[in-house]
C-alpha cells in the first residue's frame, strides 16, 4: 500500500520498504525460517512507531551455542531500528534516563550477564526489561534532595541476544527467534560496518518517514489477530504494520504469528513449579497418599527430571513444600497402613492444580479418595473421612517424619 508523508508529499510504498528490509536481513544473516525473517522485519519496522503502541514487544534472539549468528542479527537490528541504544556497560540509571515518551530501542547482547545464574547487580535493569513491555508501568524513585517521589518511564521496545532461553517473564512477551549455526552450503555476504551500515541507516530513515507519517492510523488500529491474550498484545504492533503496508504482508504476518507462537508452545520449558506439579502426578501413580520421603524418592529417581540435582542434596522436603504451597498444596500428618503415621501429601489435594495447570486425560484423578488426616497439635489441618491409601507393591510406607 502506498502512503504519502505529509512533509514532502512523496509517495511511500510500505510493502516495498518491508521487502527491501527483509532482503537486507537475509543477505547478511541465515534466519531459521521464512516466518522468522518476516517477524524480524516487522519487529524492526514497528520500532519506528513506538509512540503508537500500547505494548512494546521484545525480540529475543537466542542460540544453543556460539557462532549461530545472533550477534550479527543484533547488528542488523541496530542498523535499521529506531534510535538504537546499546546497553553494554551502560549503568541502569543511564538506561532509565534515556527512556522518554518517544523511547529508543534497547539492544542487549550477551543477555546472560543480566539474566544468567551468575548475574549480579542487575536487578534494576531486569526490572526495567520486565516492566517496560506495557505502558504506564513507571519505576518509582525517591529523590532525597527534593524530598519527592519520581516516576521514571520504562516503556521501550527491546531486543536481547544470548545463549539459551531467557526467563519466562521475557519470552512470554517476546518474538522469539531461535538461531542455528550455518549448515554446509549456507552462505551469507560479509558485513562490514563502515561500508554496509550507512545504506541500512538510510533504509531506517525511509521506514521512519513512512511510519511516523501514519502514527495516528496506527494508534487506533485494531487488527484482527490469530492469537489471544498476551500473545496478541505482543504481536499486534507487527500485524498493524503489516496491514498498513498491504500487499502480501498482512497474510505473511499472521502466518508468522501462528508459526512462531506454536514453536514457542512446543519448545518452551515449564517453570520449576509447573514441572514439579506434573512430575508429582507421575510419582503418585495410583496411590491416594504418599509420605513426603517416598514422594521425594520417586521424584529424584527420574533420570530426566531435575530433582536429583535440585540443590546440593537434591530436592528437599522444605523446598518441595515451598514450591507446592504456591498451588495451595500442603503436607499433613497422614496415617498409613500398618499403623504408622508420617508427614505426607494426599492425591486429592493436587486435583484442582492438576486440572488447572497441567490437565491430562486421567479419570482416576477425579475419583481418587483421600487418606486419613490426623489433627495433631500444631498441625491445624481439619480431619476428613478415613479411607486407607492404596500403596503400590514394593513401596515402603515408613513411619516417622520426612
């Protein structure tokens, strides 16, 4: 679709500009799919219209190993996005102060320095990247000199490159591109910053003129979306740009949405709590109740589960209780066959969480009966009807506490 910029009244063909940007990207970088190429193209274009968006989608460029092209792709984003702001060695205060009503595009390479297990001292920057996905989520700072509370904007689009997955709080709000090392026979043109960046910045200027001339239309755009909820919030700016451009871009944008969100669902790793909840279902088997010690033993016996190495001594009873407490699941004093009693968990207490967070076709879940719960001093758990738990053959039911 051709648009005219009010300043010079020259016709601007948005679809042709997007085509030109996509060709430039794929000249220097091997992207994992055509959907990924379309998505990155639209994300870069959307940075030039940030004042129009209610949400600022993140672009996550991740790879399993080094030399997969993630840093080169970030170079391409830097050369073509709106007002790139690279956060390498930037203090959190400098980043916060750089975000205005018309924010720059934040670029973070080696994002493990912010989110990795060994990252320290980056709490402010992590908070910014988490909060800045949505408008009106300012950071509050107290100014002792003026005795006032200051609101600092956080809203800005951001691209992050790193090895491995980013935290769920980031990837759930992101267009995720999974880079791969080039295969034999795959070749790209060498990128020379001094030679190749200036033409790309000229392309960025063209994108800016086109999209800035249509901010009013983009601000009220409500494009039909093929996804819902947070995914729709994340992808809406990209689809709005595609609809503005016209041609085949509306169709390609929605195909990319479906392909990449499905890929995220297939490859996303559940949180530790959700993984634990699902693994507890398998550990219970047909049992109606288990001592804490037996539940831990079964969880840690799975060689593909993380529980044997969850901490210096594996998953502990205390940590198990803390993780399950988020789902309102708590241990109780339970009498097991043979007259022994022990701290343990009832299958019935898991049913609601299993149904809500990890449903499975398991009719037994709805029919399992609770075991005897003893109301002992200091426990405060109300009694329920006594039904002896079914103990699997070969499973010990030791008395005592776990």
